[in-house]
């Protein structure tokens, strides 16, 4: 949000981070976001990570499509550095919260599951 966040937003920030969620401004809130109301005024909203539909694969595939669109082309055809960036974008979007997501992402990128984990580990170091 902003540098001068409301005290409520500051107070819940550790919880929001732990949930892999994000705080959004009230005017950016969607219908499925959780509104944060302070003394009758909406000060922000919390956007929770997407839930996987039954089987989990649909959610990851939707995120893969989003990232492919952001990066301008099919993930399998990206250069190595762009594939690394794709993995980081997917992690930020919560893709790896889904069951069997590393395998699904690896297949979409045309790399091994081991490579996906390496990309994630390098980014965390």
C-alpha cells in the first residue's frame, strides 16, 4: 500500500505476510477481498491467495497463463533468465501453494522439477 499505512494495516502485516496474502487499497478491492474497516471507514482490504479448484491443477494453470501473458509469450519458449523470472512471478502469485505445482510448472517451462526448485532456491539466497 503506502508508506504511511493505517495502524490497522501495520498491525496485521505479519499475519498477511504469513498467509501469503496482500493488502490492497480500498479502491482496488475486489468482491472476494476481505475489507478492513476501522471506526466505520474502509481503510484497506486483504487479498487472500487463490484457492485451488478440485485437483489443484486449474489454479496453477490459470497462474501459468497470467505469467505467460505478462512475459509476452509461451513459457516453454522463454530464455533461461525469463524462465527464472517466471518462477519468481509464479511464487509471488502463490502458485507453489498448490499440490503438485512444481511438476506442473516444470512441464509448462520445459524444464525439470529439480530446475524449478533451483530457481526458487537461488532467488531466496
